[in-house]
C-alpha cells in the first residue's frame, strides 16, 4: 500500500510534482504527436487537413467516452483505496474493463452507420468527404486500442503509478509519429497509403500502448486486482462510475457539438477558415495538454484525501495546481502572440491561411489565462463527486455562450468570430468561482469535524 501512503502523507507540493510531471511529459508527447500528425496530413493537401478538422468532433466524442468512463473509475478507485476498501476498488476496476468493451462495440457500429452523412452534412466538397470517410472508418472501426489505453492508464493513475501511464502514452505517441510518414508517403517497405496511412499509424500506436498499459496493470499495479471471474458486474457500481464519469464524457462531447457548429459557421467564409480552426486546436493542445497532465496528477490526490478526510491536503493540491496551470497558460499565450507565423508555417500555411490564422491565434489565446483557473476547478469538482457542476459549466460556456456568440459575431466578419472564445471563458470563470465557494463550504470544511 506504499502508493496509498504517498498520496496521504507526502508534502502536497512535492506530491503534486511527483504525480503530475510524468503525466505532463506524456501529455506533451501526445500534443507533439497531434501537431506532427497534422503537419504530415497538411503535406497531402489543404483539403486533407480540412477533412481531419471536420473529423475532430466525432473522433473527440469517442475519446470522450473512453476517457470519461476512465475518469469515473479513477476517482472511485482512489477514493475506495483511501477509505481502505480494497475489494470495492477491485470490483470498480473490473467493471471499468467491461464497460470499455461495451463502449467500443457501440462506437464501431455507430461510425459504420453515420460516417458519410456526418461529413456530407458539413461540406459538399467530394474530395474532403472522401478523405474524411477514409480516415474515420479506420480510426473508428479499430478504436479498441484507444478505449483500452484510456481505461488502463486511468487505473494506473488511480493508484499513483503515473510514471507507468507516462510510458504507455509516450510509447503510443512516438509510434504514431514514426509510422505517420512511413505509411502516408510510403517509406521503405511500406506502401503509400495517404490518408489511410495517417489513420493506420494512429490506431497502431493506440493498440500497442493499450496492450502495454494492460500488462502494467496485471504485473505492476498490485494495489488493485482485475478479475472478470471473481468480480461480478454490480449495477450500483456502474451508476457511481457514471455519476462522476458522465460529466467527463459530456464535457468533451459538448465540445464536439461546439466544434461541429463552429465548423459550420467558419466554412461559410471558406474551407481555409475551417482548416485554421483545426490547426488552432492542434497548436493549443501543446498548451492545454500539460495542464490536463497536471490535473491528472491532482485528481487522485484530491479523491484519496477526500476519502481519508484530510481537507488541508485538498486545499493545498488545488492551490498548487492553480499556480501551475496559470504559469503554463501564460507561456502558451506569449507563444501565440510572439511567433504565430512560425507556428502556422509548421502546417505549410498558404498566404490565405496565414492572413486568417495570425489574428485568430492572437484573439483566441487571450482566453488561456482564464481557462487555467476553470480547468483546475472543474477537475476538482469531479474529484469530489460534483460532476454535474462541471457539466453545466461546459454547457453554458460552449453551447449557451460560445456558439451563439460566434454566430452573432460572424455577421461582423471572420475575425470577430474568434472573440467568442474569451467571452465564453470569462463566463466560465465566474461560474467556477461561485461554485468553488459552495464546494469548500459544504464538502471540504465539514471534513474538519
């Protein structure tokens, strides 16, 4: 039970660094892959890059279900171990594996049915549609690696073994980066596969990472036991997993709806505007992914100490995470303001893309500092079992504020559309600040009694 003691006894600042650093490094590697992947896709054509941008909402929805289910399992396993309830933690972990299989089967069937209408709804360009269908058929139908990787890594994180989940994430991303040019352009013994090569590299990296994460859980993660024979499915456990996990699913799912809607708005200006939005998402991942890694290190600390009734450690973890997130966001905003041209040229930006992209990066990045506070607060709500607060915040920020604001601002020109991001994030900060006071008063302070 050494990892349990670490989360309950190690000085919080040191603990957060210890837990988060491996996750931040792995997330940075993942962000680097996201960028490299799009760089190679952009070498095919701008239409190929646009197709990947249009595919993002559906691909993000799959990731949302995989990671969101894992978040619910992660928080409950950490909380159960913190309270000394190991058998319950084992049952939760095993149930999470079963849910992973079910989720994969559902999405594989869904993508088969909706993939072509999904792209046709966004564009009438046959080349973009064909690129998108080719990419998503492979990524969706062979997504079992992605779902298993997400669950197995969350189980490793739930017991404090973030260094092992770092290894699996980095391995998957590195494999993707190596295989991308080989399969896209036909290097060495590999055939030239174009868009299909980009998708194949993605799923191959996910499968290898998922298998390694499964191996680590079976051989290194001694705090929990996964046994399909020993532990039966308990509906009450599924309910508790999704009481925490559903908001984590809906947060990016809402983001997918927002992205779909914003793509529809932007493509009325040009397909290049849509490509710029896709490039922004790849670039911002290099800023946001380390913050998410910081959060992944913080969540089990908060959950464990909530179960162990140690409120001061929860407060310290939140405070240090806010400081770290804001520092990372400040660096990201500076990069978007100082070298936007260099960032865009990574994607073989045309003159038109450069003209649209530079002001877009300047304006959108203004919301980074606000987002740091919101992201850490939302993760804290989830770790304490208040996923509904996080879900409502995302609903307000992305669908009630951002998307309508973008639509209204689009009537005043393309550059005005980007202002919807800082406007929506300001609303999010106000919402999170109000509910954080509520959570402190009714959840954290009573632990002192």
